[in-house]
C-alpha cells in the first residue's frame, strides 16, 4: 500500500513592518514628478493672462502713441466746464441737507435709533404707551408685571374650534416686542393675539 504524503504547507509569510508598508503605499499613491510640480489651472491661467498683458504693453510702448483727450492738437469740442457748486446744491437739496453737510464740513443729523428689546423694560417707547389700543395696553401692563416677576414665557391653550385640535403653544415674552414693533412677526403670536 502506498504511503500517503503529508500535505504541503506554504511557507509562512514574512511580516512587513507597518512603516515600510505605509511608505510604499504612499509612494504608489503619489503622482509622478512631472504632474506633482505642475501649477494649478488657476495659477496657469493667471500667469498666461499676465504674460499676454506684458507682451501687449511692450508692443504698444514701441508703437505709435494715440493722443488722449485734451492732448489733441485739433479738438472738435471745446473743453467741458462743469459748475460743481450747482451740482452740489442740486444734490444737497434733493437729500434735504446743506452743501456743507454734503461735502463733510458739518455733521448730518442722525435719525433716532430703533427701539431695542430689553427684558423687563417697556416694549415700546414710554411716550407711545398712552397711545396704545386698550387691549394692547393691558397686555403691555401684564407683560411688565410678569417679566418683573421672573416669567419668561406664556403657555397658551388652543381650543379645537380654532386649530381643529386642542393644543398648547409656548410664546416667549420677548416675542411680544416683535408684535408691538411689527418686526419679524411670527404667525403663532399673531394668531394667538387675534384669538
């Protein structure tokens, strides 16, 4: 009976140092030297434009010089005289300021700065509070009292008849400032105020 040969096992692979392996991977992924040192498309187009401009300057410098306006011997039109003072008067009057303010010799009066929100402070200028409609004035008084008491939001219960489902809406008190000043209004706060 023939003897069975032992299975041939491949020789164990040699372990390659990870640094060496990474070196060769980097080497394979690096572009060839003629591509690696090539400037980008942007740099090449800028250089090309610059060189073309330099060539056109050097060729025009040696060529015939064209006389510019005012340098011509025979001018077809007399020189244009502009009365700058009249122009300044027209511009200043259209803007509603003086000529001195237009040219910077006097200060131009500045408009009032927009009313800014400050928590716990009135939502409108104090002189405007008496002119608010009754419900807005009452809401303003409630806001001042609530914000000074530490409240920062208002929870509003919505009935089913208003939004077709019962729900609650959270309104930050600072949103009242937007309502009173008609600035960046949110649909939910306008809806709540109308309800």
